[in-house]
């Protein structure tokens, strides 16, 4: 047992060298081979303490939150609100009021689009996003532009996978109303200079949303230091459950945004003629929330904190360098995305073998990778590609898994050549 | 050499030499102009895209069939072998093959025990164990089916 309820506040109690033992999935085999899980950017694995928080809730105090007078409901409310506080601290928001539970990053971005976007963005207004956005940070804004006759402006990206900041600065006009950018690219691993980009936007008085789905498991995020107005992330990309995420929003902005979903929990009083909305953050949390998910996401944040971001970042950067080096040593491999600042993601193409064939052969060798367009079709089109193979490492990843990937790639080459 | 590898059974069953050969040197890989029928098949999930051209005579027999496009080895080999096999066949016969191939890929027809006319196409039976790859094998057949039905575009997901 690495973490229990009495020790969660103590820092650095979990050693990164042995944390892999906390993840039971690594005891299984895939097609008779040990599992080399290199698809962490799609979803990371879950450690025992997170699972235990889930079963604790369901076996000891399963009940609804924020309304019961009985003990179980109070315990559930306390656990969920403690999790909100843990997540606030993780990204250094000023107040718990600024942390809204959502079903994930996509849901968080949609909340901002539906509430802020539909209220404050109109005909002829402009929204800036980048070429390397995930579909979840393109489609909502495309939908808003279609509805409001607003205009989407796109920050270009270099062949290496770096955003052109001069071009970004020149996109601003008196009609610019919003900027939404990805912190870390899921396809390329590029870490974008979101602090600098926020500063530029704020010079024009334009609010900024940062899509942090790929950031929080890899590096320390400080929303006050970045200065962004919104920050979205997901539980399942940071060792927590699926179906849960958070939206951080600056209180000042959240206060002037209308709720976009109506229902229980988001009201103070209801009559057939009038509804008085609840305070932040509950104004945006209509209906019974994903209570066990919220508790699990908080536990995952505690787990990350107990290892420490410095330790995680250092190890993942070593793995990134190792994977990049070994892949570059294979004849015919071209790495896609070579920005100087990268998270532990390596996308590549291999001459003469389609990524889907690579993916199948790797799978049969026990290696899980992602192949395809990674939900970034405009980026792939910009780079002149249909698909890539992507290996993405997490804090528990090992060099042996990368070796297994390399061996499996040699097998694919043997078959195809 | 350290990177000489023994390929496991499932991999070699799926990627048989015949399939790899058709992938590397696809047969009938060209535009047919003029063509009586043509259709574009696209799997948006993986980006596989093929155009199939067919000429049919007055007795509903395929006199020529070709394809162009790109995708994984399974889809390209499937298109190549399909075009080789259906040339000279009656559309009713082709329709029967389409259904048999489809059922085999989905695991509903066992080519070793159930009656069928699949012949060399049996090498695609391996995809039935890989749900993510079934569509790769069947995309060219769906596209051909659409061309013969007079549809110009199909999309599988």
C-alpha cells in the first residue's frame, strides 16, 4: 500500500522506481507477451489507491452529495469537496469556486463554448486556435462559428511541430474575442509556450482557454502563473478514472457566464416563474455528478503529488530521449514532431509500412501503441500525412518497453521487406 | 544478427506471403477510362481510400476492373486480389462472393468447414480475430458493391 488516507498529505512518499507495482495491469500478458503499454497519451493506467478510493465510496458511503442530512451523504460530500480542493492545489487555482467538475476535457471546452462563447461571441467576431488542436478543441468552436457567423483563425505550425508565435500575434484584430490553445500536443508532444501566448492575448484583452489534457500527468501546471482564463483537463489521462475532468475558470469570468445545463444542484430556489442559480462552482454542475470519478481524480492528483513533478518530468524526459534515439536508429523511420520542448510522446512513420499494419504487428507482440490521425486531422493534413504510429510514455514506463517496441518494429520490417 | 526475429504465428497467419506480394505489387492498379461504373470507398477512421472502376458487358459479366488509392497492406492486397478474381465473372456470382467474403471477415463463415467459393481469398480469414482490421479487408468489396449498385461514394467506419 503506497498511499492511505492518513498519509496523503505527506509528500514524496511514493518512489517512482517502484510505482509500477501499484498498477496491477502490468501483471497481465497480451497475446502471450508481457504488456508494453505505450499508449498513455490516449489513456493512462490506474494505480491501486485510485481504485480503492472508488470501491471505498461504493462500499462504505455511496450516496448523493450536497443534499442529504444523513451521515453517508455528508461523507460523500466531504470526499468530493476534498477532491476539489486537491485539484485546486494541483493546478494552483485561487479558489475552489474556480474548479468545476465536468465529464472530461471535451466537456469542459464545450461548457466554455456554450456558456461564454454563445454569450460573448457574435457575428464577425474572431476565435483563434492552432493547427495542432485535437478535434475536441476544434469542433466546438467550428460549431459556434457556424451558429454565430463568427470566424476561426488558425495559428500555423512549422514542419518540426512548433507554433509560429509571430504569426499568432499578427492574427489579433479588434474582432478577436477568444483564444483556445493546446498546452501539449497529443500527436507531436510539443509543449506550447502558453504563458507567453496568454500574455499576448491579454494585451488585446482577449481571454484564453488552455486545453491541458496532455499536460497534467507530465509537468507542473500553475494556472495563475500561466495567467490563462480557463484550463481544461481529464482524469483518465492522469491515472484517474474516465468520465471525469475539470474546468478551471477565473472567478471573475465564471461569475458573468450563464449556466448552460439546467437541473438539480445548480439552483438555490426554483418556481415555475423564476430560478435562482446556485453559487460557483455549482452553477455549472447540474444533476448528480460523477461522484466516484471526482473522488478518484482527486486521489490520482494525490498520487502524482506523492511522487513529485520534478521526479516525473526527469524520468519521462529520459524515456523520451531513449525512445527518440532508438527509433532514429531504425532505417526508414522518420520522427514526426521534433520541437525542442516535448513531453514523452514520439510519433513516427516507417517507409513502406502503413501505421495500421505496424499497430497490428506490434499488438501481436504485446506492444500497445496508437495509430491513425490521433483526432488531429487538420494537423496531419498540414504535415502531409494520413496516419502515424505514436508511442507515448508515462511515469511508470520502462526502457524495456521501448526495447520491446523496437524489437517488434524490426519484426514488422522483416515481414514487409 | 540480433534483430533477426522469429515472427509469431498470428502475425504470419495474417500477413501471408501472398498478401504481402499483392501489397507490394498490386494487380490492376490503374485508372480505367472509360469505365461503366466507378465508386470511391473511404474509411475515415484510418484514412484508407480506394477508387474502383468496372466495365460490364451486355450479359452482366465484368470485362475489366481496376483500382487506385492507398491504405494499409490488408486493404490494398484485398483490392488487388478482388480485382484479379472477379474479372470474367457474372455480377450475380460477384454478389455471392461479396457476401461470403464479408461473412468470413466477420467470423460468420468458416472458410474451412462451411461451403464457399472463396478460394484464394481465404487468406483474409485472419482478420476475423482482429475486429479493428475487419473493415480494412472489406473496404474494397464494399466499394465494388457500391460501384455495381450505381453509388458513387461509400464510407465505412
